[in-house]
């Protein structure tokens, strides 16, 4: 049996999975680690902990699947986006990795946005600089820790560090680089024009390759630590959202994906680079030839439902039982609306002061109404994100539900009714790991390109959730109320 391995470095754990040459996922293993918050608003991780967890996961998944290192013919990578790993000349991190959650570079992100606007870089970056992105964290380091900054010999994204430890070579790929906010997305190259304005040497940035390109092999030292075979080819892989899209088969225009986890995201594939001029969405390079993807990430997804269950209602039932009360409530929650902005909001409003609201409460409303209205509120907000993409000429013909929340039956029905399109799921269980392993398979020549790999590996589940036309019409009628509720109250809810 021959395999490719996918390694996905997330925010709270690293996963390793083996994909058989036939396209079947043989097994996956996860190893957890923590986040360090040395100061309020900071979020750091030790790259050495990533490496130790990755070694353990890779060795264990071989054991779980009864495979040897020699049967692994290639390895691909997936990883949390945006974060900064800075190496010194000795090849070791000069400081802990500053990850995407970090908020210390708020001033730097605002200044970068001003520089982009004044110099016409918006059309290059196609994204709003945000705290926690590689370039904002690097500029913070330059200003606040100049002694450390002077030691920086090279920078990379989190998943690139794991590949570096396996092969000793420094690379990144187009999908991850485009989320660093230092990348000319349309031309797929570093934005040297921006780096010149910032006084940062472009030589510290790694070469950029395609996600399926082989850029190193496992060294003898790394083989001894992992159980892998020396000389095993390593594909670049990509950003976790890009790898999830590949694992779900979303690479062609018309296909959208919806992830509902703690937050929620709407993602759409595109065949040309495009962006929202108000920068309410993100545009990144995709892991398929001549492809890009757009993403609208909201801060409030499953977290709103968790808040209702745990804090507001203090309901001790399991989630399946908890949601049953909402299944008996009709679409529209009998006039009850919920603004889901419990943690402010990123997209579509870019408003950190936004707040949550229940509107239209009456004596007839019970726990089931509250639950369903929260789910509908999340979906209304996601619809507004989808409208941004629709205005750019990205129609939706089908929606792939991905992630734990979106795969729930009631969630799928609400999404189908809200968007008026069929909602599908795939048989893929570890989307990001699978996408990473697929990149290795393409790099090995098992498939001629990403499109062929998707066609042969990614399979839709038999069950399709179809929209109920009456429900879709009701949600269309109610959308203006949802929008007006936000617009009419946002001034009242601003922080004082």
C-alpha cells in the first residue's frame, strides 16, 4: 500500500493523516498544544511545541494505520493562516510565533492600511491589513523589539516551519503567502513595493511556489525522529482554508463552502482575482491552476449558540437534545430576530462595537424559538457576506457545508432555505489534512493537477438538503428587518 501524508497545524492541535493512493483516508491522529497569552491581547505559540506534536502525530498515525515510513511516498502541509515565524541566522526562532489571534499590532495594521490607500496598494494586496497578520506582526517587532528584529534572517508562515524542520529548506506557497498581507495576489509574488515603503528587506521572505510543488525531502535527522524515510518528497501545501476547499472539492466558480465552527465563513472559488473595494472580504490565491478564492469570515458562528446554551440558558443537555426544541419551531421563529454580534463583527460590518440583540420577543416564544432565532441570525449574517461575493459576479449554484456546525441537519436546512440553493456535504472527514495529502499526490504525479485529484478523490454524500421555497421567501422578506435592525441600533451600541 502506498500513501501520502497530510499534516495540518491548527491553532489548538496538529493533525496527521494518511491518504491511500486510491483516495481513501486510512486514518488520522491529533495532538494538542496550548496558546500563550503573556500580555492581554497577545497570542503566541512555541514552534518547538508544533514540531514535537507533529513528530508524535506522524509516528502515531503510521502505527494506527499499520504502515511503515517507506510506504509514505510524499507529504503535504496545511496550516493556520497569517502568523509570523521569524528565524535567526542559526535557523532557530528569534521569538515565539505570533499567531493570527494576536492583537498587539492594531496601530501597525491601521498605518499599513493608510499606506496601501495612499500608494494604490489596495489593488495589489486585495485585503485589509489585520492585527495578527505576518506583515503587521513583523512591523510591530521592528518598532518595539528592534534588537530581535535585527536578528531576523528569514520569515515564514506556521506550516512552513514544520516542513523546514523536516527538510531544512525555507519555502512558502502562494495560498499562505497571499494571507500574509505582503503579497501581490493577482501576480502571485511578494509586494516589494510595500516592503520598500516599510523599510523591510525583501530578502528575508522565502521563495514562493505552487501548493503541489515539491520543495525539499526528509533529512536523515528528521527521519530518525519521525519514523519517515529519508528522501521522502515534501510538497508545499497551503493555507488551511485553501486545503479545506480542496478537500471539499470547491475549486471551480459557482461552488461555495460554508464553515460553521466558533466563527463562521463563506468561501467561494473564482477564476480570476477580484476583491471588494470596501475590503469586507478577503481574496487569496487558490491551490488550483489559475484559481483564487474569496472568503468572508464572521466572528460569530457556533459561538453564539454555545453562549445561548451554556451562559444564557445554562442548559446541561447534549447538543443534539438541545437542538430538538428548535426543530419544532417554524422558519422565521414566529417573528423573533437575533443579531449575532456577541463579539463585535468582522464581516460584513467591520464593527468591533456591534452587539447581540433579541428583537420581537413575545409571550409565545420559548426556548426553541431562542435557539432557532440564534441559528437564523448567524445565517442572515452569512447571507450578507454571500451578497458581497454575488456583487462581484460570483453566482452560487451549490453550497458545501463543512465543519462540525454546518453539517448538522437543522443547520443545513436553515442554510438551504436562507440561500435558496441545495446544500451538500462531502464524504471527506479531515478536509484540511486530505487537501494537504492531495497536494503531495499531485506533486508526485499521481494526478496531473488539483482538478483531477478533486474529481477522483472528493465524493459528495448521498443526502442533499433542498431549500423549501416557502421558507426561502419568508427569509427574503425578513432580511430587510435584520439589516434595518442593525443599522438602526449600531449608533446606540457603540462603545462609550
